[in-house]
């Protein structure tokens, strides 16, 4: 835990240093902050680029606002689905580097549902990234996604600890913006009995504001 904290602190210091270096370098009347020992100017520029929001982050901000959704959920292949209505509120955080989503609704048989997600685009890996938590679990679902060439769909691959199987499992999600005010979420998992993929969730969202 101590090593992890030190590592996170190091990355935080690195980010602050990179931003300060970039800001100072723009001042014509000031000398640039000296580079750390062994660093090259190219390496510092990589750090600055990694911390700078770009076009992929603009794609994330398309979701900012309040969305209402009608969801259909399947616990296993062949079982009748359950339905529920949900609300998702997206807000930008950290100057548009990330978008936070707060979800709420009611799951039949499970009670009120509350969840939070954080979405971003990692300039280093060149992939969309996400973390999700909710009140129906104690784990954190982590994912990576790639945008299709038409700019409408992000194909997500998530990993989450399954309470039934007591091990990490993969979940696939397809997020498609069909228009500026409509989008769909489809989630697919693997049935442990048959080993075949099945649709777990389908939500039709409409943007209200």
C-alpha cells in the first residue's frame, strides 16, 4: 500500500511538473523550468501531451447532460427479462479530461439502484477508459474502449469480479450514439453453463437536457 501511494504521488508530481513546465515555456520573459536529471525535452513534451485533452475527449463531452432510459435485463439465457427505467446525469470534471456519470433507478427484485462511473480517454494507451461502482456490488468494474471509424460507437471490454463464479469475468458493452439526443447501451456476458455469450442488458436512452 505504501509503495502504491508513493507511485501515485510520483505520477501526481510528474503531472504538476509537466503542466508547470508547459505554462512557463509559453512565457517569453522567463526561463523554462529546468528538466529533471536525465530527462530530455522530448520526454517532457510526451508528458505534456499525455495531460492535454484532445478530440477524443470532445467525443466524451457529447454525453454531458441528463438522460432517461428504458432498460431490459436478462439474468441468464432463456429467462424472461425484467424492465426498469433509469436516469443518468453526465458532468465534465477536471477541465474536460473526464466525464462523470451518476446513475439511478430501480431494479425489480433487487431494489433501488445507484451507481457512478468515470469515463476518460488515455492519451498514452490511445483508448477510452472507464471505472464503475454501484450499490449492488463492492467491486470496481474497469474497462477499455475503442471508437469506431464513424464516431458513433464505443466498443467496451470490461473486467469485473463475478460473485457467482468468484473470479474475474469479461463483459462486453456496445455504446452507440444514434443521434445527438438518443443512444443505446448493450451489454453481453458469458453464460457459465454453456460458455456462450448472451445479451445481459439493453437500454434505450433519450437526452432531456
